[in-house]
C-alpha cells in the first residue's frame, strides 16, 4: 500500500524540517536536505531521528 498523498504532503523531516520523498524502493522517506532516511513499517512512516539512517547524496557524472 502506498502512502496517502495528503499525508506525504504534510510530512517533514523532524531534524531539519525539509520535505521528504518516498525512496526508490518504497521502504522509506528520504529528506531532500539532510538525506536522512526514515523507515516505513507496516505502511506507517517512523519519523524518529534516532530511527533514521543517513544516506549520502548521490553524485552524478558530468
């Protein structure tokens, strides 16, 4: 089950208050600023800083 778009629209990173986006695999929400990834468990986002992992920003070739 996908996250409700209305819920996604109001969620923000609890660390830096930036927007979050669903990860490519659909298993988490990634902050667009600090790159913390918050897990989604049983279709519920776990928006706790201590539960987040930090994913490095991907560099593009250019």
